[in-house]
C-alpha cells in the first residue's frame, strides 16, 4: 500500500510517498480501506521539528472494513466506520491506503454522512464537543477564536445549540467572518485589526465576554484576555502554544478571572468516545450540524494540504483522499 511517511523534519516537501506492506489485523482488530484521512494543524507543527523521526502521519481516518482479525464480529465486514486512531494504542497511520484499529474503537457511520465529514468530526468535533462540556456556554456570552477553522466552525454552532446568549467569532478575513456568521455567530470581528479586543467587548455589551475558547494560543491568548469580563473564564485548548506570562496571570487574579486548561485525550474513555462521536455523526447526518470542508487532496499531495494549513489559508477541515 501507499503511505505518507515522515523521515526528517522540515517543510511540507519532507512528506514522502512510500510503499509499505498492507497491515494485517491482529486479534480484535479490523483492517480499514481508508476513504478519507484528516489533516491537522498540530501535524504541521510536528512536521517542522528539528530532529529525525520515521512516522506515518494521520490520527483519524474513515473508510470501509476490508478484513477482520480473530474474534471480531463478522457483521462488521464491509461496513462504513470511523477510525479514531488518536485514541488507540497505535495513534498514527491514517495517511495511507489502509490502517488497522481495535474493533472496539471503530464507530459506525450513518448512511447520510460522508467519509470526509466523519473525518472532520473526530479530532475537531470531539474537541468542540468536550470544550463545551468542560465550560458550558448556556446563558453566557462567548468568544470563539479561529472561528472558521475545523474546531471553531463546529464550536460556533454547538455553543448556539447549547444556549449561549451571544457567540462572537474572530477570524482573519472577510470570507472567514462571513462563514462564521452563516453558521450562527451573533457577531464577527477581524483579529487582523489593532482594535479587535475593543470591538469584541462592544459586541458583548461593553464589559466583555464571559468565556473565551482559545484554540489558537500564542499572542492571541494575551490579546483575548483583553476581551474577558471580570469573573470570566479563559479556556486554553492550544497545547504547545502557551504564551501568557506572570503579569497576565496576576492581572487575571485582580479581575477574579480564571484560566482552565483543556486536553482532549484524558477525557476520552472507549465508551465515551463512541457515544460522543455517534452523537456528532447523527447531528451532522440529520442536518443539525454543518461540517465545513476546507480542501480535499489526493494522498500523494499531502504536502500541499500541509502547506495550505501552514499558510493559514484553509477554512474548516482539510482531508486526504487515498
């Protein structure tokens, strides 16, 4: 089979198409013919590190079950499933023609849900879903950063669905702001303007927002604190991009504000993972949750997909189609 392998760190062109043996499903596993594999920004960050590694990228995929390992229910043969590899004992490998996963983690797909949309609802969908479980938005004004991205576009919709009083979206272009508004945001602010925190506070009624869902990190975090109301909460979900200092934290204390960390994997049990994904899949299949696709690339053009994400030109989910 073909796979995209990382043998060295660097720019998008270090992603190599290689031939390797098709995996054999072990006891309790299924072999999946991949029809869509998700591309994530954290993979762009991993690709750019500074020491050598050999790895087949891809933490999420969707496809059809082609073979069964010993002990797997034969009714799974030929079915359409999602493979949340990030929750498995082998958390990579989705950038390939085939991948194996523990059958207990495989989640059936509704007939009305495409492989591409299912892929968009795994890492990004679960992140949005559990961010709102950790810090419920009902009755609150909330700020969603990167609101046109894979997580942000879902977070806007789910926050409105769960009763947020005001959802304010921030993004970096008119097209992205229009997308967020079309998904239900009450206001949208361009963060490329110097006064964007003041414009967010104005949209929230002057005092600021009750909750900031920060999925960007870096300089965005400190700027987002300027939008937070006294007693508000900043939920930080940008692992590896933490960039606030002691002065920021001291200022938060004087305003009775709180900082909540967010890491997805510790929140996921096998049963909870399946239940959460099934709920997201049913919402999307029933037209109650719109999935934004930001680009479909053949497997052998994975470098172009990475470049699109790295240059911040995408909206929604970017996927590879083997």
